């Protein structure tokens, strides 16, 4: 098998963790709440102006958001086949192990533990800290203090048990979705706001000049706009880590991904229609804080407080969901590397990987400390995680094709339509985003790739343990 080794044990196990059987305790809507909590974050407050700068018209702007939703749907269909065919708490770790061998799977596990998931949790925790600082300032390092506190508190919550974490996630996800819907409806009802009238001429001019843009330049603009759209949609792949715990996964994995995709796309389209209604395309391009400007129009003097509360709720939901899904891959890693066996401990009573969660929390707090001394903690975390994330998502998309070829007789409760077009589209999108991340993220991206290479000794450790 390519990749240098046998298939990881986790790739042949279904819902197992050490000596315990993982309870299938997640309903369809539990999983949807976690998925929505991961995806619906602060990106919708930051990326729309950047998308507008790369859209020649209002129609193209909305088309980019719909196209991003279609890419998410393509990815969801691919992951539905993988997750329903090979359900495992290790998610992508198990898929990569089956397709490309144990060494690639272990490198991914190392990357997820040290770069991808922990970096993503730290990034969103910094966002929470920035907005919590508005509500209650704690001095120069206030955002980092808030980030550390929220990581520690939500790690403890998840250690207490899966049920407790799911209840909190339901509340945070529902509050975030309802708040965004209220903001969008309020924006649509503003109608002929002064700011919209001021920007109407610019929006019409942009629509009129779209035809005059050279084709190559237009393609480049739309491609860059899609990068920001897909960053806003990022996180849907976390559903893969729930496949080992979803009831009747062969039937329900597809439902989770389709329902979650429908909720997220509908919400993002509604919010962006409101942005256009209020600001117009040209006004949207010129605003540097679209969420703050929108809440200022809706809430007046309470705008800063309203936006801070909304962003804090969405950030908390994202951090909690990422901690919940992130600890699962450590379980599979502990099963497959004898020297790391203690990581595979699963608490049957709490339905959660307690030791893995503690380790994940410790690594995340170390990254928060690193980000606290960087010029911009959030940008440092995004640059650190992005290239490695897109690299392994591309390999996961290609794993679907490889597993169809290598394991044709394996039961597949769901088969992705238009095969192999769907996984190839996903792989090409990921390749483009990997390249963009390396080119535009600078030294931070190189640091993430260097940390990935530092995981190579794990492969030797696994082989030594097997021998």
C-alpha cells in the first residue's frame, strides 16, 4: 500500500475507542447543530466587503455566494459517501489511512493536533477576545486573556461529558442563527436607507462596466472572490468526525450534511441580500466593518454592544463545536501508535475522549500564548493553519476516488452522484486554495508546513512499535 504501511487500525474499526464501544448518541439535529455552529462564525461579518471588491456587479456578488454554497454541497456529498461507508470517530484520519496508507494518516493526525484544529480554535478564540474586550476591557493583553479563558472553560465543559456540550451547542447555535436572521430581516426592511441611496449610483456603474473587464482579469477577480467566500463557508468537513457517533450513520450522514448545508447557505444568502439592500455594491466595497455598520443602522447607540454580543455568541458556538469534534482524532491516533496508546482512552460514562481533550486544550493554549505576542493573533493563526488544511482536504477528496478503485465491493449506503466529477471538482478547488494560501499568507504558512514536517518521526515511531 502506498504511504508506507498498513491501514491504520482505526480504518477498520467502527465506533471503537480502545476497550470501549463508542455510543451512537448523536441524532441528526444534534449533528446539524454542531455543523452549523462550526461554519456560521465571524466570517460573515468580515469577508463580504472583500468579496464585493472582486465582483463586477451585484448579480455576480450574489452569484459568488450561491456558487460557494454549491461547492460546499459538492464537498458535503463527497463526505457523505466517505462518512457513511467508513464511519469512524477519526473522520478524515480513517479515510486517508484506507486510501493512502498509515503514514499519510499519521501525518494528518499530527497536523490536526498541532496545526489545523488547535490553530482554528485559537483563531476563533482570539475573535471572541477582541469583541469581549469591547464589553469589558482587560488591558493590553485582554483579547489573549479572554481567548485563554474561553478555551479552558469550553474544554472543561467537553470533558464533563458529551451531553453537556451538546446542550450548550444547541443554545449557542440557535441564538446565533436567530440573531443573524433578525439582522438580515432588519436590513432588508430598512429599504431606502440614506447609505443605500448614496451608493446606488456606484452600484449601477459597476454593473454597467462589468462587460468592459477583460476576460482574464474578470476570471482572476471572481477566483479571488471565491477564495473569501469559501473561507466564510469553511468548517463543514467537521461532520466527518461525528460519523462514529451518529445514529444509523448509513442513512443519516447524508441528511446531516444536506440539512446543515441548506441552513447555512440560506442564512448566508439572506444576510448578503440585506448587505446589498443597505449598502449597495459600491458602499459594501468601501465599508471596513460591515457588521458594525449594519448594527449601527439597526441598533443606533447600542450598535457596539449588540455586535459584540452577537459575535461572542457565534464565536463561542464555533469554539465549542471545534473542541467537540477535534478531540476525536486523538482517539484514533492513540489506537494506531502503541507509544501514544493512552490518548485512545474513551470515557464510556461521559461519552467523550477525556485525555485527548486535555491535550488538545493544552496545545491550543500554547498557540494562544504564541498569538498573544504576534502583531495580530488572528492573522497569525489563519496563516499558520490554511495551507496544511487545504492540502489534506484535497487528499481526502482524492481518497474517495482511490477507495472506489481499491475497495469496489465495500458497502456504500450513499454514492456521490456524477462520480468522479464531484470529488475532482472538490480536489481542484482545494488545490487552488492551497496555492493561494502559500502565496498570500507569507511566513506564517511556511511555519505551518515546517511543523507538518516535524511530524515525520511519528511514522518511524509507529513502525518501530509495530515491529
